[in-house]
C-alpha cells in the first residue's frame, strides 16, 4: 500500500501456522564490534511516518523505521517470511489450542532503562485491542479472551477459539514500556536502536542502544532521509547523500544505476498488490458479472509494462506466490473485451454505466486510473476520476465506505482473509468464503489451513471480488559499499541492524 496509508491497511492480516510450541536462541543477525561498525547508514525513503505509534495511524513509514529496529515483538517475521522467537524465549500451547504460555527472554531492558516484564507484554496486547486502536491486528486478535501475567517472566493468553495464526499475528505487536507516554512523538522499545531525533519533513535518526540484550548492530546508526518524489530520492543516491533506497518507485530511473559499478540493484519478492477495489455492497458492483466484465476489459499486462517496464508480475488474485496457499489464477482474469461486453449485457448493462473512481493522489494510482478509464470506455463504461489525498481516502473510503470503486495498494502477505470479513471496506460478503476463512483459522494443521484458503481464494477470484491489477516488483538500489540489507521489504519492514558499509 501507499506510504500514506499503510498504517490504515498496511497491516491487513493474515493467516499463518503457529507451530504449537517453540524455543529459540537469539534469532536475528547483527555483529560484534567490527572495523566498519562506526559508519552511519544513510537511508532514502518516500515513506515518512505520520506519527511514531503503529496503533495510532503512524503509517508505513513508522513500520519501516521502527519495526525490529526500535521496537520488538514476542516474535519477528524475517525478511524471508519465517516466524522466529524474539522477546519470547519459548512458548507452549495447551492441547485444546486455547491457552498460550509465553516465557520471556531475560535481561531485556527498554531504552529508558526499565526491565522488560510480562506486564509490559499484557499492556502491549491490550493497547492493540483497545477501542481507540487503529491497528488492523485488532480484528485478528479479537479471539483473545484474556491476557495475564502470573509472574514477571510469564505471559498467558487465553483464546475464545483456536487460532492457528496467533503467533504470526503477535509478531506485529510491538512490546512497549507500559509506563511510556506520548508514543506518537517519542519511543521506548527494546530494539537494537533508540530514537535519536525526528525532524519532520526531513530525517529520522536511530542510534545504537548500548544496553541492547542481543548482538550489536553492524553499523554506528541509521538516518532515514525522507523525500516526497522519486526523482529527488534517486538524485540523492546518485550524489551520495544516501546509501540505499528502501524501495525503488521509479522504474525509469533504474537505467541510471544499471551497469554502474558504484551501485547494486536487488530485486526481491514483493507482496504488494495494486487493486481496483469495488464496493461490493453498491450497485452495479454488487453483481459478480459486472465485476468480471470490468476486470476482463482492462489489459493488466499492458498497464504493468507501461508503469514498470518489465518488472513486476500479473497475479490474478489477492494471493502472491510467496503465500503457502498460492495458485496461479491469472487464467480467471484474462483480458477479453468481447467477453466483457457479453458479461455486461447478461448483467443488464448492455449500454454500460457510469461510476466514480476514487483515486489516491500519489503514483501509480492516477496513472493507473487514467489507463483504466480508457480501457473501460471501450465497453461503454464511463469513469469519473476523483483524485483524493491519503487522509481523504481513509475517511471517505476506508472509514465511511462512501465509494463505488477505488484504486489502492495492499502491502501485506497472507491478507486474502480480509475477503472473509463482510465488514471490511470493500464489503465482499460470501457466506461460504467467510466460513472457509473461519475454518482455516481454527485448523489444527497447516495442510488443512492451506487447503481451505486455496478454496476460498479461487472462489473470490471467480467472483472478481476485486480486480487485482498486478504484483509490484520489490527493487532495492544501494551503494556497492553496502551489504547486509533486506531486499524483500516484507510488509514494509526494513531491518537496518545487519547493514554494513565498506
């Protein structure tokens, strides 16, 4: 999703198997003192935080800068998508799957100096579940009936029903100091970096935390430099003002770095999908035939090529290839203008119709909306493009559901489960899909979970619940002097502690 909106949706969740019980030693990289460890890493990004609290609309930027760097969870999701123990040294699950007991890692302190206790864990989970929380984890964690701390080193979570994805979802819950205040402008985590200074509109700096429980970072600190457009960001990389760009959003600019020995271009695995999301509650998009007609009328491959010039891929559904329940369903979304016309006629719209497409004002949404307008005109559909800001999108589309269709990008892996929630902003309501998603969450094995979500995803795709235009590429451009940086950018996180310069 966008730099502005990931705090709203960038955390749209997800199912993954929790393994019943687990133990682990230090599960993340880093280094002891090394010759280049004093170097500061200058990071270029388009994603400045809206604030510094990920349950208060902090956005994609705060996830990128803070997740795993300043704040840690009981578990962490690696850049490869694997769940590992972090502040939870071990955990056990009761035979009925309803009670999880977490033993906390010892010797952990917050940046303020306070020792980590189970009370901080219970408070952190309760923050996500609070009425005023904007965390998308709230709905996935509503299965939690209670969370208690029988002693300082133990946290116990009681569930109302089995949740195979609980451990995965807890990897997104930052453990914060229960006594901390003003977390929208300050921070008190347990991570390898503490917050240095945030100069709004310019930079955010992270300094190594000398009291960190784990390995020291491989560098002497990190400074995120924020830009509002890709050309200025790329110029900063070319002039040496930044060492790395977290996610390349200007494919035309790659030629400046290709073949240049001073730079390295890495292409990882993306989970970001560009969607034409219909309001499935509202006519005419409450009819699957209309949605299928719109999807068939749009040449996704042509749009992808025009925007990304050979990068990225068609997807055909909400599920990217990195998800365990992925199937290639692009055959269900073939470009076929004549079929689109037949579907419109069968749905009672042989002469087409008119609708407003609410479009965020940042790339690639306006470009994609203009392309879609031209494509749909070929089948008699008139599109009025309404360009809106990120804040307007949140209020109008996500909160008030006041839209017919919208452009949006969704960053998370394993987020097909949102089609099982009729209350989600796009309003897709299929009793069978909802049942399959719920059964998958209660599954006892990953095999059972995967089979159910494959069925759900195929039905969602067959009904064209949305039109999944393409899967973004994940392109990282860095100075050749750098190593140890993440390339997949999974769910917008950017672990900086392993980056070395020189």
